[in-house]
């Protein structure tokens, strides 16, 4: 369960941080136990054939967070032209985490995202590539303890590939807690090792949490569709994987299923703890009558 702990840094700024945070369970920072209505049997594979009947995903988490459409409509995005840099400053020390969203008009996204904490101190870095920025919005959470902090987004693509960016505080009971509420287990990925999670076509987005026990974190997260066909790639570095873990929602709107592949690019002495679970699912119809409602596997 060590891969599920430490979300205290995101859940509430008023909660006192202590060394015992690494032993807290998910229920202590807002995660809940699934009911029969949203139960997912993550230990089974295969199952009945299903057909996706429309692009209307429903969230698994009971924690209400604004949808991507609501965020884009209520927030004025900043246009980051190719080769340019934009920054967002958060001087309020009560802002423990910020949400970063990137999208485009259908063109590729290639960007660097840095967290600046003091002069010449960059404790968190991400390199993001998205094949189609309109089909898959990049959506991640960055921990910002001990403010003030600044988030920098640099579009390293060509001038012809602008992107829209939104960086906003992740308030209490926000996206980080919603992500934590849908994961139930974590897997250890040793340095240099690779793990994969396949999802069928019903899953429309996937929640990903990657943490360490306080050591640095170096990972590469890929969304694959077909053999080595990467639709989205994120390379993450953070100097403290429990204080600033990787939280993200990866959209998987493909009709043929997707695979999440995570590689620990650090040496053997730096394991990470990865949790991957469905976050939103779409409408579906059963082809087989041998399974009851809500008993199909997502993995």
C-alpha cells in the first residue's frame, strides 16, 4: 500500500505533515471503499464482448470534480506558441497542488513542464508528448508544498504547433483525491523494469499514480495503441516521490482498447510504486448473456 500513501500533500493544506504520512491508508486522505454499484473485478481478464455505444463517459469516483469541458469553458486558457515559455506563480502557501492541462487544435503537443521552487531549484520536471492534443487532453497534478512556487510550460514544438494551457490550484477534495479514490492497489517497479496494464475499449480514461518511499522518481509513462505505437508519452522526474508524486488522468478514447506502459528509468536502487485503474467508462452493451450487469472486466 505504500504506493497509495502520501496524498496528504494534495488533500488538505491544513493537515499537519509528519513522517508517519508514509504509513497512512487511502481512507485517511479521502479515498473510499467501492460499493457494489461501481465494483470492478481487477483480477479477471477476458470476458464478454462489448460494444461501445457513445462518447458519454461516466466517472467511477463519487467525488465530484469539474469535467474538462467545464474547466475549459470557465477558465481562460493561455496560448503557448511554439518555442515560447509561459509561467504561473502561486505565492499562497496553502496551495499544495496545481492542476496542469494542455490541449491543441488537433496538432501534436511537445512540451516541457517544470516546477520552480526558489532560485535555481527545479524539484519536478515533465516532458510531455501527445500525438493529438484535441483527442487527448494532458491532465496532471503537480505537488507544490512549501510555497511560493511557479509552474513553467515551454512549448518545444515548432511555431506551427501552438498549444492551450491551463494551470489552476487543485483545491481540497479536488482531482488528486478523486484519482486516489479509484485506485485499490499498487505494484512495485524496480529500477529498469517495465509494467503494462491493458484496458478494453469501454474505459475512456485511466488514473495513474506513481510514487516512491521518498527517493527520487524517474519514470516514463506511455499510452500505446498497437505494437509500439505511442499516442502519449510522459517522462517524469521528481526529487522526492512521496512529497511530489505523479498524479495524472490519461484519456483512452480508442475503440479497440489501449495499454498503459510504465518504465522505471532509474537505477535498481530506486524502485517506484505504480497504481493504474480505470477512471471513467462509457456506455456499453453486452453481446453475451452469461455475465450480469457491472460484472465485465475493465482490465
